[in-house]
């Protein structure tokens, strides 16, 4: 059985829109989603009546005590499609872990299969009132009983422990991570739509950051925000007639979690999953790591960048912190491997992979303006490798 | 009462919490493959039997520190910060890891591989949760 993606370069992104990223908004999330979707459709040179497929994932990613309501705190495709005046023949929602890659891949599959001709993919992120992740539980049943009574709860302690394991094992310093976070904030500061627009930080700012869960401070985490991103995808033959340079999907690969204690994420498990994604990614796409010149790796928590760089084979295991410290990801160097040239999540806000998708698209469609680099093959990754982690490879040269 | 979240035992977990109340660490063992997994699942993650009939067996209380974090801000209520969470590989089975509080406090020096032993915190009458204490090397 060949691992090659049968629909390689047969589906393309043809338009996009990214809303302003705000901490909270007076505008209802559903309204922002409608406006952003209409902008994306217009950008693609299409009208809402032509969109016949809808894909999304509508998870509200918080461990806090918040309820979801469609149109208010989440936006599903079922909610959005009729409000755009579209008459879709295909609507689906992605339910698993790996929301943006999972829904994007499903959109690609739907087009490749002929289930739709033009698909709108969107992701809407909401920042609920009150503390984002705080949970006032006084008793813990089900899965939580094994961890919450000990004080282990939420993603941050889990990531902090995996990162500490990395630091202890490879002698990584907080100074190296300072350079990574400064790079993310530098590039986010250059995005007019970013929450952190015009607000870069320095290495000294990072080093002065108060630790929340050692060795991580607030600056190692993305900030909860409200924003929407939307993309229009179609088949390669239809893409040719549209105004923007198409960016083709060459293939993708995902990993799924090993069985483990809920949120007990070990470094070894993440690295195994990442290596597995890498192996299947190159089989799927026919590319190799050396071909990738527009990499955008997920950074919802800063150490993920190390784990992706190493597990996918862009750095020897244990070396990513030195690579970063030596300027290896500095987007101002045309020869660098600029995994955060779009600013990522740390530089823009908690957008669950949208910045990675956006920057791959902008670089490959030649629409990155003053941030434009020489780019022909892009790779976005999302999540922690083992936690529904996924990678999608794009190219602007389908020949 | 500490104000910390208290475990709600269910049909499967009751033996674990009953033993914990007596300061005995038990772990769920699959009756098919005899391997421990923690926490217990619906199926055995090791041999995939649909009827693992997990039995909670008392186990050796030693282990070694794989990693740790100092929690300076907790998302849960009732915890006095800072406190230390340690990720411990238990002697009971290679690769079997459990997370608990390090009861020696946040200023105890720690390194990967340090030996620890299970120790219990009494949170409420009849409710104790397992944590760990450093074993002083002699
Ligand atoms: Zn078994």
C-alpha cells in the first residue's frame, strides 16, 4: 500500500480572510464569523451562492467551567451556512483533536471526492468572560478523580513537565526560549490584525517574566482572544480561473494519542508521535524535509516548536534550543528556517493553528507583502505532536 | 477540609480510594495480561481485552522522578501555592508513570532520577490522596 496522497495538488486554497484579533468584543462571534466568511468568499472572486461545501471544527478550547452556545461562543458550519445565504450540498464538522488540520484535511477530501466544488473552511475562537481555564470544582469524578485532587489539572502543568524533562535532558536554557518567544512576538507585532500588533518584546522582558508553572511563564503561552479565520478551497481546475495564485495541498499526516493518563503528556510520547507524522508526511506528499521553505509550526505553548523541529527531522534531537539560540529561525535572515515568520499563536493570540495556515498561504501565494520570503513548499503543523498533532504540506508549483 | 477538590469514587475506582484512605497505594491490574495501567480504562490499553476486570493490587511504593513542575498559579481552587508536582516512574512496572504532589515542599532540591516513595495527604475524613516524598540517600 502506497502512502502517497492520491489527491496530491488537486485541491487549492483560493481566498482567505482573517478578522482583527481582540481580547474580547462587543460584536457577537457569529457576526464576526459571517463578516469574515463573506470577506473570504469575496477575496476568492466568488459569491456566497457558489459555496456548496462547509467544513469547520467548533471546539471551545478551555478547561474552565464554560458552556458553549452556537453563534455566541462557538460557530459551527451548520450555524454559518444558512446565515450566508448559501445552499450547500455538503456540510461537515470535525470532532476530533487536531481541529484546524483535521477540518482542513476533511475539506480537501470533500473537494477531491467531488462532494462539493467550492468549500468554505472557518475557525472561530472565543474568549469567555471570567478566567479562561480556572475551574471551581470542589469534587472530581470520572477521569478528573485521578489527577485533580493532587492539583494536576489543565494543559499547562502537563506541558511544563514535558518541557522541564527536555531542559533537564538536553541542558536547554530559558535564554534559548527567550529568543524563540521574542521571534514570535516580533513577527506578530508586524501583523496589523494581531492582538500583539506593534508590541514586540525583548529577551530581557522574557527573562523578567513571572513563572506560572516552572519553567513556563505567561509569555510561553498564547493569550485567549476572539477572532475568526476563513478560507475558500476548490479543485485545481477551478482554481485556475480565480484571481489569486492558487496554493495547492500536497498531502498531510496526523498522529493520534497513545493511551495515557488524561493530560499526562510525556516528552517521549510527543517525540514518537512527531516522528511518525514526519515519516508519513514525506510518504504522503513526495517531498522531503529539504524541500520545505515555508515552515510554520504550532506554538500554542512555546516548547512545541522544539518538539516539532526535532521530531520532524529539521534538527537533531536535543538540538532545537541551540538552533534557535544561533538564529536558526530568525525571519529577518533569508536563509533561516523561519517557523514563526507569521508570529504564530504566541505572537498573535490563541488562534489554534490559524496563524500557521495563514502564513503558509500568504507566503506561497505571494501575498505576504513586506514579510514575503522565497517560498515554494510550505508545511504547517498543529497541536502537540501526540495530541491530535498534524501537518499539512502546500505548494505553489504543482508541476 | 482543605477546600481542594475531593475524589468521587465510582464503582471502578472505589477500591483505590478505600486503600488510599488506609495509606496503601494500589494500582489496577488487568486480569487478562496481568499488566498495570493507570488510570484504568474501559478496555486494557496493553492487551486490548474488552473485559480487563481490573483488580487494584497493592504495589511497591518506590519510584524515580522523571520530571516536575512548580505550580505557582493553580487553575483549581483550594491549593496553597507554590507546590510541586512530580512525574514518577513507579518501580511496580517499567514505564508506568504517576503524577502527584511532592510533599517535601517547593524548596526541596530535585533532579531527574531522584528516588521517591508514595506518601499520603489526608484531605478529609476518609479521603486521602497519594503524593510522593523524597527518599534521603544514606
Ligand atoms: Zn490486559
